[in-house]
């Protein structure tokens, strides 16, 4: 399981720059029941949820 820093690094990698990654992490996400991705990073289950949403974005699928 990826730690918090790993999830943040993955997010930066997916978005290509820290500013875009930070925006995504701090914006409420409907796929996360309106929570911000950053708010879920404190638990392993939350990190897994964030990575699950981030995965399709990494492949160019924005939902």
C-alpha cells in the first residue's frame, strides 16, 4: 500500500505539475462522495480510494 507521500507523488506524475496536482487534491470530487482527495489520505482505505479515482485519469479517462 502506498503511503501519503507516494500518493501525492503519483498525483503530481499524473497531472504533470505540482500546481495541477494540488488543485485536484484540494477540490471536492463527486467520485469520492464530495470529499477532497487530500482529506482521505490519512487512512489506507482513503488512499486506495484516491488511487482508484486517479487511475483512469492517468490513462486519459476523465469522468
